């Protein structure tokens, strides 16, 4: 089923378009009304004397969004948008007109698209503060991972047990912990792992595929390449971070033999300490920040 814009995406558009019930000229002189509507209404041309109700403004917005949804949907075969990416791009298209140039007609990667969103900040040749804020909000939404499992539910997915002796080498974590992670990967990402409790190449690849999917990589192939590296640079994890990417990182730590405490999608003190220990063991800068270098040590192949 084709994606349609969510209520969150509609509210994002409403926030930046604003709603005016009497026609006005926008920043480049186009007659506009409601939430950025510029077309005829009920067969009548839009003029400076046109007025509408709030209910009509809402109806026009929903009607107008259909064509922009289609403009984003036409690239779904290439990118397989998640809901946040789709919402951000419909907002972008509603403001700009399409995403053809943004995606370079479907030739850019997800990461490249994210980088380019904020380049569209001008109207009439001038940078507008409102467009700067809108592009930043769209980029942030575009880069926000979507998970079928809420962070609050992740702890129950991993019944891990604390090792009796603090591990400091790979595969020193209890097999039951790794087996739980493998079972979760199979259920959440259809990785086809044999839950044997061994952290081998297949489990490492499955964790990388999970990371690639959650960060919107075009190629979910389990191979650490330039796109994975760029995605890791965009999605920095540190103390205070929340969400599915933290869950994946905590699973990595467990598999590599470093116990982060409860696997709950929340980067707190125990995860920080495990991260520091991992970085020390791998000869990395011990800053407790999970970027491309740290993640590559855990998932690179």
C-alpha cells in the first residue's frame, strides 16, 4: 500500500505555511490563501479578494497534498521511503514543487538527499529565515529513524544476564544474551539467523543490516561501505540518546563482550561505560561517542 502523509507531516506543513483566510501575495508575489494554496477554488480563479473558512483551508490542504504525495511516491521503488522520510519530502515538495531536483531524478543516495535538503533556502534569490527553519525541520524528520518497536518495549525483547566476570574480549558475553539478540534480529529484520549464541560474521552482518535499514541507507547489504560510514556520521550516539539505533548499539556491545546493562534503547551511564571500555579495547579515542569509527570497529567487515 502506498504511503500517505501522516498527521505529524500535515502539522509540520501547517506550522511553516501558516493559515490565512484572506488571499495575499507571498514572498515572490504569487496570490496565496489558506495553507499555501495557489490554485483556483471551486472553479473560480484565486484573486486578492478571495476569502475562505478554516474548514475550507484544511480541505484544500488535504486535497492539494495528494498530488505531492504522488510526486514522492514515484521514487518509492528506488528508496523504499519510511514514514518520516515520506512526510519530510511531501512537505518539501509542497513548498518547492517536487523532489526531482532534490533526488537528482532518483540518482542520489538517501544520505546525499538529506545533505541537500537544506540547500533550498531561497525565494526570489534571497535566503529566507522561515525557509532555513523549515529545511532544518524537514531534514531532522527525514533523518529520524522509524521502528516498528517502541523504545520502551525493547527491554523485554532482550532478557540478558549480567556476566559473572566483566568481559573484555569478543564472544565473552553469555551465549544466552547473543541468542536473544539473534532471535530479535530474526523477528524484527527477517535476518534468517540460526540462534546459536555465537557472534560470527552472519550475526555481525545482520546487525549492520539493521543499522542500514533504520538509518535509511539505499543499500541494505550488510557491507560496511561509504554509505554506512556517512550514515554513522549523521547519526551520532552519545549519553542521552534514545531510540532504536541505541538498541542496536547496545546489542553490538553485548555481542562484542561488553555489558551495557539493560538493553532498553536509552544511552545512559552503563551504556556509556561499556562504550568507553569497547573504545579502549579497540585502540580508539575514549570519548564515549559512537560515530563512524567506533561503529565500524563493531560492525565493519
